[in-house]
C-alpha cells in the first residue's frame, strides 16, 4: 500500500507481546528468587523480621509482600501484583492485596498484613494460607466488643503483637488504636476518634490522636505509637495511661542531645523498641532516624537531613536518607530501615554504625509502570480500545506513550519513549516517539493509531511483535495522488494549497480494510488490504443530505467518529450536523439518532428526537447497543435496541470528579475522550479531564481503573499517591 514503507508483515503472536501482558509478580515468579539488591522495590510501607530472621517487606506499589532471606535473595510470598481483594482460604501467592502497609509476626511465625485499602488485616499462616482476621472491608468505625472480622476499619496501617497473641492495629483514619484479642474480638484502647492532640497523663481512651501509623511494644508491653499528625511518639502504659515520649509538636528539626519531649520531629511514621529500652524513630520528613535512650535523651543515629542519595557510608550518621518510613530490629539487634524514596532497604549494624543496602536497586517503576494502574499518573488519556485478552490499551497522549492495563490491573507502557514525535518506524515501539490520539484494533490485535503532524495526519501501526511502522501518511505524495485520482477528491485537495486532510478516527473491518474519517474534507476514506485508497462516503460538500441513498452521494459536516457492528454496518458521528448516521451493507445511509439541534435533550425517548452535541466517540457494546460519547457535555449515552436513548455514565453538562463506587449515572466525568468495551460487557471511559481511566461494570457501578487527578509522570522522589486523604 502506498509504497514499500507502508507494507508490514503479518506476524504471529510473539513472546515479547506475551511478556507485556503478564503482571509483575508472574514475571518475577517465573525466574524464582533474585538478588534483592537488583530488584526495583519502588515504595515500601512495612517491614518485619520473621522468627527465623528473614526480612519481609510490603511493596505498596506492587501489592506484593516479599521476603529477603539470609542469602540476600528476594522472593514474592503474598499477592499476585494485581490490586484487589481475593484469595481468602487459599494460597497467599494467589491472593490480591490493595496497597499493603504494616507487617507483624506472632510467636508462632504467622504473618499479619495491614491490607490498607481493603480496610482489613489479613493473616498468612505457616502453610501459606491467607485469611482475614480483622475488618469487614467497609471503611468506617464499628464493631467494638464483637468479632473483629465483622468490624469496620479505616485504612489500617501499623501493627504489633504481644506475647499473649493480642494484635494491636493503628486504625489510621479512625484516629484510634484497636486490639484484637486471642478470641478474635476487637476493642479500642487509645483514641476517641477525634483528630487532634490532648489527653497526656489521662486514660488513653480519652486522648486524641492524629493519623497514628507505626506501633511497637517494649519488654514490659508498653505500647509506642508514631502519632504522625501530631509529630510525636506517644506511649500507652500497662495501666492504660497515655503520655508523650518524644516530640513537642513542631514539624521541623531541633532538640538533638536534649530531652526527647522537647525535641521536634516531623511526621514520624515508624517506631521500634530494643531490648535495652532504646526507642528508634523514623523521623520521616527530617530524613533521619533518631533514637531516644533509657534516660529520655534524643539524638540522630542515621541521616544528615539531606535527601540526595550518597551511597552506603561507613558511618550511618553520614548516610543520606529520603523520607525514611519504617524501622525494625533484626535478630542480632541491628536496625532495618525503609529508605522509602531512595527505593532501598538499609541495615545499620549498631555496634559499628555501618550501613548496608539489603534490598532495592534505587530505581522506581516509572510513573506507575509495572504496578497497579490506579497508582499511575496519566496526562490527557485519549483513544481507548480493549484487545481479545481484555487488556485495556489507551493513548496516554501528553505523556507521548501508549499504555496497557492487564485484567489483573497492572499497567505498562507498550509504545513510546516519552518524546513527542513520529520517529522510530521499523524499531521496537518502546524506542519510538509517538503522539497518539484515536486508536483501533484489527481482529488479530494489531493496533492502529492516529498521530497528528502539522497539517497532515499519520496512521501508525503496532504489530504483535512490538514493532512500530507507518501505515498511512496523508502528506505523502502517493497518498495525495491517490486522493486526486478519486471521483470525489475533497475540497481541500482541489484548492490552491497543498492537499490537507485531518483524520479524526479509524476503524478496521474483519477483512482488514481500514476506514478513516477525514473531517476537513467531510468524507470517509477506505484503504483496502491491497493498499488501494477510495472514498467510501461523502461528496466533500459540507451539508446534511443523502439519507435513503448511496453513502457516496451523501454530505457530512465534521464526521468525527466511526464504529462497526458485528454485521459490518458502519456508524458515523456526524458531529457538525448533531446526528448519528448508519451505512448498511448495501451502502445506503440513514440517520438513526439526533434531531439536528446542538443541545442536550431527549433521554428516555426516541433517539431520533434527542438533541446531541460534541459527539466524539462511538462504540458498539457486546449486546449490540450503540454507545455515544459526548465530550463537552461530559456523559455517555446509549441507543437501545428499540431506538431509545438513555444516559449510562456522567451527568449532562456537569463536569467534575465524583461518584466512584456508586451508580455511573450519578457520577461526574470531565471531558471524556474515548470509550471501549471488554468481552464481558464492562465499559471503559478515557476520562481525559480527570486524567483517569474509569470503568463501568455490568451492574452500572463506576470505579477508577487507572490514574489520579494529578498531572505528570511522578513527583520528585515520590511515587504516585492514589488517595485524596493526607496519606503518607
């Protein structure tokens, strides 16, 4: 087609494409244990030492718990890498977690996990079987005095277990510390639920906390709390009285070599207590680890306050940290430190003050890639399709990438090096520059996408081997010659200027013919499997005529979007005329929706009497109902089989970010740009203005599948946060 550079081999499914579809956990498991210092661990929120000395870390970015053994090998032991809640009663390696946080071991070697976003605490026994021991999965506060599994928690974080088997939980967003006794009943032991600071020298149940996080116990079962929002370490003694042992409430650094209660610590998130009574504190925002000795004096033992990575130093005090998050003591009494935003786990040998990295290569998964999709950042997501394996593929337009979300919820980049452009044809797609907008898939899962380039449009193709190539270039002399040779050339083609076209959408039929909407010339063009270019519909005049006759003789105003049904009928969003038109298998065109008025109206009534405007995408559901995306009115509607039109997502004319977890018809969207269906009938929306991919399930419930409201690839030194709360 159109010269040799347009020709592509039809290649069989390759191993590279298969690897791109596998979740991270599966890829790692396939190779078995690996050197812990060679792995990208990204963000870690919890650390615990097993009775045998192995170190366990909760990798929040991957929804995985990993073990580091005595030989320095890392292996995943809990979680598939997908984000969700499943697996209770089965092998922990097949379960799903949702942003795991604190970890703890009991004396029998059972592992406890604060499955934070699932609002549960789960236990993995010594046989590797996982189950829930606290939390019913609903965020809130309830259940005190009854079974812990029937209680509501709200983002549980830190945990610790005493020698009687009582499990203490930092119920973070309830501003409480709760305990599950050996009989499985739950109660509150500290915090009223109100956020604030008061209550010292009073019963802990009358005190207020502010986002408590890490917990620890000393030899006398005194409980220590990293009261993060209050910038303090609090202590609850065996009599149930609470006091402050470190921190004066100031969010800055001061007080070393003086009384700990007069020092300032900034956002502490971790605490550990040694046998000699020393209290170790992850002074997160001061980039330090500090210790309070038995006399109550505080000093820094690790960190300079600077965050730039400077390697492992012979002296811990000279080693830079970046937002250290948690601490634990190993069997030898050495200190394990989560150097969170250096993406490393460090060990301090306290007798010599030497530092060693024991896990993490210092690299983060870029912008959420290879992690849970809802933790990734997107920038103006645009075209969206779903392949035969139900992978969701979308144009992350302003990141100049094409990204993929597996059915397990893991996101990866499959095309684009992050540079805007159209360079790299014939090379692996990950090494090419792209600027993707609308997309289409062939029946054999080859991806076609539009890429604007000045006054012309390119259509590029990603084959199943991961190689990118040029399919059509509307500025190419051969392409322009083919346009001029057609009976209906198009007005811009016959002007005094160069031939100008702007492809707004593409669709591919089962035979491999590619149809393109040329919105400037008001035509639908066809490129067949031999590469021959013809006009499929439209005379090039800007008008609204032709219904009931051949589509070649019809006129359009701004044909914006295309789709096909299973029978091969084509549907066209004639956006300038505010209607949707159909071309049947005999080539006859009719209008099936829209009264021609540029307005929002008609829900619940006949589609032909409805007002439509800003029609930017069309897609047919597996049930055979045509869905219509109206970008500037921020909603998605469908045309039922009996010809009525109804809203399925968003509120007409109202934009915003609202409604996850509830009915999609009550949710808000913001300038959605594309829609697609998977094989099960779930609807995916490229919610461009909210920088999210949203999903409407078959029950009509909407959730965020990928992205946050924030722009950008990632913060400096920080992974993407997926919460609106003030969360660490």
